[in-house]
């Protein structure tokens, strides 16, 4: 982070006053909301939410060398004798204002990426494809919400040329706020799926919420979106903004498209209209990941990165942990860990890949599936409908976990033999014990679920590798 004076920070925030402590350094070199991560010269941001009040951790922040703190608690409780204190009405709002100021101060090209699925992979691929030409800063881990995204901006080194930001949400208005902070030059929607239906009602609601990403986009910015999604086209008609539209997908009528896709268990090959003479390779399984790679190559093209260099960078791509990650179990089986996130769309996609991709030297193909969360009142229907994505010819055994997976279990009993199915409602250890007993060293095991189901506990038990 570029060093900022306390005076500069105060000037950038609305409705503030400050108590300056002459014994402390008048500059800050980092911003932290977790007191455990505070280092000398930091601005501490005590966030308030739920059962936690960050103001109660001020002493730890001071002990670790914080230069200043934001403060929205009672004034008489502020430690003005120990540290610079900047009084604000709302510390989260102040964090947002500071991040927006810093975005303009560094002034990189900002790329904002959202979507029901694939946004983390698309973000990582985009950052990777640009590194041959630009100094790139990107969202780390799952820092994609109203706290994590502004924090990511404030972590930018001052030499950053491109900032790639992932934007997550669960309800209306959240992407609007993130877009207003980041003011993207290029905005991307990866996919309109069925995530967060509990809050958004239907796919039209999801499209409306995701399209908020263009609300803060700079005038004459670029918007990249899947060309096969009419809900986006419908929602775009309600937007009165000047921007350029680009579609991606698998149809030759789109501005950017991919074709000739071929999958192996650890690689996927494809061509694009960006340079039809070059065969693209990504070192991960799944034809559905081609759309994420196409997003990266499209943005690289927009930013005039030589195509060969962008494709070469993608060939070295590594996925974020727990997202379509190949591991080895203790007994030597291959395990495909995708237990961090799930939607009906992403589960269907990975099941289709598992069923149809040839696995050299593989024995049985096994699917371990956990509940998909936040599907609202139609959760039962969505789980039952997954039956069409589980093929007796392509899968040898299916293990189901969670109360919602009971509905899929009912459906699969009509397709699979009893010895091919196993169901457990809530006991992780029982599932672990059965898998350890029944899987062999030449099996291929897919583990897929929403994060809250905690099938990462199963992955850790089978592999001995910590997955958090």
C-alpha cells in the first residue's frame, strides 16, 4: 500500500473529525480490520456486526503498533491518549470511502468479475493472462464481499497497473455497492445460475442482482457477458448507461467464442476466434472451465496483451485450493476436490465431466455429493432434478450426504442398484468410515458440495491434507 498521511485520510472521509496524537507516526502504511494482523504503521478499522464489535480489540491493535484507528463507538471510550483516532459515523462506510479514494489514487485498470459460478476461476485466469504485460493485483481467497473487496483495493501496491476484483453477493444491492467502490473499467458476468435463490427468488432476480456490476462502471467501459443468457439481455434494456457490450460463449455469432473442445482428466484443449491458429490448453479438468479461460483471453485481447503470451500464461494456471483440485487419498486413489462451493449448474457440469472423460488407468468412478445450500423453497425440486446428471453408464457408485440429498437419493433408487448407492444425513464420520472401507487405490472420487455442508472434513480424512 502507498503510504498515506492521517490528514489525507481525514480529508477523504465524510462527516469525520480526528484526535491527533503527537506521539504516533502521522502516516499509515496498511489497513487492517483484524487486530491480529495489525503491523506497525497500520490503520485499524474496528468493524461492528453480529456478535462482534471490533472496538473491543483496540488494545491489541495498539500493542501491535497501529498508528491510527477509525472509531464509531462512544467518544469518551476512544483511546486518544495512545493513538490517532478518526471519528466516523460508520466504520464500514468509511472503509468503503477510503478504498474508493485509493482506487483513484493508484488509478489502475479495474476489472470487476461476478457470476453465480466460476468467478474465482475467471478472476485467477484473467490475472494470470495479463501478467506478461502488466503489474497485476487481484482478490485473494474469498475476499469478495463488502469487507473483503475494499480491503483488497487497499492492499494494492502503488505500482499496480491492473486490479482484478471478484465481487460476491447474496442479495440485491450488494454488487451495486461493490461496483460503486471499485468503479470497474471492465465488468464481467461469468454465468447466471441458481445460487442464492433463497434471497433472490428466481434466475431473473439473479440476473438483476448481477447486472448491478455495471452501476459503478466508468463511462464507456466494457461489459463482457455470456451470449446465451437472454435474462442479461432483458435486464440490460433497463440500464441507461454508455458502455460497450461484448458476448462470449460457444456460438460463432458472439464477439469471442471457443470451439473444438477436448477434455482429458487433467487438461482441457480448445480453440478460439481470437487466434484460430493456436491450440489453447488449460491444465484443469472440465469443458465448463473453457468459458472462464475465454473470459481471460477476451480481456487480454481488450488490453492488447499478445495472444500467444496470454495463452502461454493460461497453460501454467493453478486453481485456488478446494476448487476442482486433484488430490491423492491415503490409499492412492485420485480425488477431485470441489467441496468449496456448489449450485445445481456447477454440480451438473462437473458430474457430466466425470462421467464422460476418460481416466487413464482408472478403476471405478465415484461421486460423493453434499447438499446445495441457499436454493430457497424449490430446494427439493433442484436436488431431485440432479438425477438426470447421474448416469449409470458413467458412474459406478454414488454417496450422498445431507438432508436435501435425501430427495436425490429417492430418485436415484429408480436408476441405480442398491449396492451402487449410499446415503447419510448428517454423520460425517460414518461417511468417512464407509469411503475408507469401500474405495480402492485405482478409483477416481469426486467430492462436491456447498461449503456449509463441510465435506472438506471428508476430503481431509481421506487424503490427510488440510483443506481449509
